[in-house]
C-alpha cells in the first residue's frame, strides 16, 4: 500500500518565504515543506528553526532543505524570490530584475521533472506569473499568482471596520493588477448577503459619507503603509499564500481572487489578472465571471491593459 505524501517547495527564504513555510507548518497543511535559497546556509537555518516548532504543534510536518533538483516530486513550488521595490518605486519598477531571477529559478526546476503547480508571489506578480508560464511550458491551470488575494483581504478589513462586522462576513473582491490600477466591482460587494450599497444607505448614522474611491486607494496603499513602517510585508501575504496552497492540496474548490490566465473571460485574452478563481487539486480549475456594471468592466480592462503592456516588455528579456 502506497499512501502519497504532499510536498511543497518554497524558493526564497526571505521574510515572505519563511513566513509562508511557518504558516504551512503551524496549520499542518502538507506532509513536507522544503526550503530552497541561493544562500544555502539561510535555507538550512530556516529549516532548523522550523523543525524546532514541531514539538508544540498538532502535526509532524517534515521540514527539509533542498535544491532545484529536488523539486521533481513536489506538488507545489512557491516562488517568493524577487527584487523588492525601493523607496519611490512601484512593483512594476522591479520587473527586469525579477524576470531575470525567475528565469534562473524556473529552468532548473523544470529540468528536475517538475509537473506540479507553481504559485508565484514575486512582484510584479501578474507579469512574473505570465513569464513563468511561458518559461515552464506548463498549462495555465498549473501556474498561478497570488494576485489580488491579499488586496481583497485588506479591502474586506476596511469595509468591516467601517460597518463594525467580522471581515469574514464581508464578500468583496479587488480585481485586476496587484498594484495601483486594481479596481473593485462595488455592485457585487455584500455584507452577509446584503448589498453594500444598501448597507450604506440604511446605516448613515454609522458609516456617514462613504468615499468608495478612497477605500480603493487605501487598499492599493496598504502594502506601502506596512513597508514604510517595518520594511516589508510578510504575515498577510504568507498566510494568503498558505490559504491558496490549502485550497489546492485539500481539493476545496474554494474561490480566491488569484492571478489567473484569461482566455475569453471578461472579454480578455492572453493576460494574467486577479480574478475570482476556483482552486482545487488541478490548480486554477475555473474562473468565476461575476457580473459587473459597464463602468466597472471598463476599469477592469484599464487594469488588464496596463498588465498586458508590461507583459510584452518582459518577453523581450
């Protein structure tokens, strides 16, 4: 009898990669977590530190240090390695360096015989994810970016704080680019099933005058607010990445707004963008096409146009 094991490899042992690994281990999401970094001593140190936590957790997740050659039997490879933006830069400004890093990672991983699912965290995530799809030759369902998963969580927090409810009772998506051009289809946002527009209208004494554009702006800037204060973000995105991994490995059919390759959905082709996506053991199983107003769809297309513009540039590297 052969009981298969689930294995996740994490490439990049910086704060995002190590936090993702810690979240996987503490939640017991998979059987094995393998740490990979160009700095092998850093990967080894993270492995040792993670192993020391097992005694006080609910499950014995095996933690390993590995190399690209060890990815052949991995179910998922998470790529967090990339170039963090410097002060005054946007995520798009890191494109060229991040593309070169991605190329140096993907080729040896594919040579290992890897045929699992890539989850890309490296920014600019929509464009790097598209590049990795081209480099790997894997089908679209097996190459996924974290996209607007973390942005949507931030948006829900802002709405929840406004109306004084648990953010998990808010249903809202930020869509498009994981960046400044992202948009929110407000016509689809609900609080426990009640349209957000109605919540605002019925609770003027609680919420006052709501500036929806300001909420979108705050959502786009939240990452920078964190970066300015502590240097980078990692708890939120590491846990979001773990949620994506869990939905895949546990075959949950959970809908999360990740960066997915579009082939006609929302009238878009040949572009990765953050959209609500059904995640299960096959990866990005299906795209949920929510009904947006003409104005909302126009803003979504403005965002995908920007992604497409920069994606063309990356193919030249």
